[in-house]
């Protein structure tokens, strides 16, 4: 980076890094460059524009250089800066949790719509990870009481910190354990889950950022990607109140298989399949009859 002529203004740093990231095959190279530099300078991305002619201090350039190096090695930007925005809220993330993605907003919006008009609804988030679904539901529906379950103690710690950050911790009960085990004997009005659904063979073909850095526990859905849907469909009915609804996120091409598993579950009626912003089947709905 120092090989380029001085001065190293903000504009020069962004321009150089954008070109470098493009050469390294990084998607959205300018956005990535701006996110990293805004993090180093402790400002918003939009503020960089009005500061184009400023020259960051040497210590800041050194920190930025290290982040650029790691991003070029395909470390996810969200892990490098320690956060990711989801549904207009900012969530702390680390390699212990899956990075929240816009696709999952389809699941969130469906759950929020279902919760409208329900007095004091009880919600369960299976496999909460960063807590993005549970926290957004609690934030947007103050009447809701939310249980959030995860098998990873590290993930629950991050989710709990995110709940405190967004001032909803008093309405979310974080529980450590495997799927329904921590909520045995309890029932809910809405259950949401974004379970691991990548097949064993697909994991090897994932982008390096995902394959090498995001938690395998949150990705691996077994040989056919359906392991967790089988487990959820086998038990879901006894955890839903009458008229209660399940929303599960699915991977590309899994719609028919997941619907079939849920249709075979006693006491369930499978409803809509919802599509994400890219018109991909993303969420399956099922209700307890």
C-alpha cells in the first residue's frame, strides 16, 4: 500500500483498496473498502465522503492495512469489524455465530405479521445464533415474550450481549441446549428457525469466506441438508399452541422436501412458501391444527 504515492488521503485509500480487492475477487470491493476504513476511523460510511481529503494518522493506516490484508485472505468483513446490520439494527458478530443475511428478513417479516393482534404472544427462536431474529421480534413487538435456544455457549453469550445493546434482554430468555430440549413442556404461539441446511457436499463448494470462517455448526445440515427439518417436524406439534405457527428458513431447492416432512407431521397443516427478494423459495409456514 505504501508503494502508492503520498499523501494517503481517505479518498486515495479507498481508491487503492477498491482496485486491490477487485483483483483479489472480493465482491462489492468499494463497499468493503469503505466499511473497513469507517470502522478504523470510528465514523459512518457516509462521513467518509465529506472527509475525502483528510489524511488518517499513521496508526490508523497501519490498522487499516492489517484489515485489508485479512480481507484479501477472505476473512469476512463482518468478523473483522465485529458487527453486521440486520433489519436496521446492528448486531455484534464473531466466528462463533453465523453472519445475519438479508434473506433471513423474509422469515422475520413473516413472523412479525403473524404476531400482529396476538395479545402477549410467546415466541421461540430455535438456533438463535447472534440473536438477530429473537431481538428484532422483541424490538418490534413489545408485547412478545421470547425464548431463544442455541447449542453453542459462545453464540448465546453474543446473543445476550446484543439483547442488552438493544434494550430487550428483559423479554428474551436465552437457553443453552439442543433444539427443543431446553423448552420441554412449554408451548408457543410462533416458532421461528433458520437451521443448518447446507449439504455435506455443498460445504466444500461454499465461498471461502463462509467455508473457512463461519461456524460449521450453523451450516451443516447433514448429508442431504434436511437433518434438522426432520428433527423439527418430528416434535414441533407438541410445542405449538393450537393455531400456533412455525416458520422455517430453507435453502435453495429444498421447498418440496421440507414441505413433505412437515406434511407428514401429525397435527400440522403446511401453508405458504414465501420467496425472498431474489424470488427464491426461502421460508415454509406450517400451523398447528
